[in-house]
C-alpha cells in the first residue's frame, strides 16, 4: 500500500487539488527566477505548467529529459510522438480554470505574490523542500524543470517549440 492509499486518497484527488497545484506553480516560479535572473515570472506561463506536469505521457517525457538538456530537447521528444495526446494548446485551455484556482491558492497560502499591473508573479522564498510522497516529489521535479527551461528561452520561441498560443 502506498502512502496516498494509506490516507484514503486516490491519485487524482492528490493531483487535482488547488494547494498542490499552487505548490507546483510556486516551485516552477522559484526555478524560473533562479535561471532567468529575474524575480518575476510572466503570468501567462503559469497556464502551461499544470497541463504539462499533470498529463502522464508528457510528465514521462519531462521525467526522462535531463534538466540541463533544455526545452528544445523536451519539445523534440513531444514532436516525435505520434500520439495526439500531446496537444498542449487544447490541454492548456482545458486546464485554464484549474490553473487559475491553483494560482489563487498559491497566493492565499503565501507561496507567490501577484503583480497585476505588470501581469507577473514572484515566488515567496519559503522552505518546502520535503515533499510528503513520491508522486508529489516527481511532480515538483517536473515543475522545476519547466521553470528552468522556460527561463532559458524567450516567450516567442517557447510558443513555437510547444506549439501553443499565449
């Protein structure tokens, strides 16, 4: 029995909750800030994190790509797939409501701060490195990789590589 089952929670109950989503978004923002050299993250990028991290096939591509390899290698793995499940644009639209709910949760929990005048967020520096279960630890690593990779390219290249409109 895994830890999630011992608490009476299914994997979907663990994954699709706003505090966890907010936690993942804050980890993304923290890594983005570290690798971009800027304190603030463009708000629109938050709409790509959960659709990429929560989708099993995409998460496997994330997990199997070394953090230092970058977004281009990850995107090439996605483009090689013959599966239509890599339609990130459609998933980003479908996850829009959940993403907003998770952003709100992250703000309420004090993980991130929103700057509406510039449409940016920043991560509040908190120590939350001990993820309670294996699945959450994997999701956090995936979110952090995305933060690093998104920081290394401009938004125009990111949208071209992932074939999304922001």
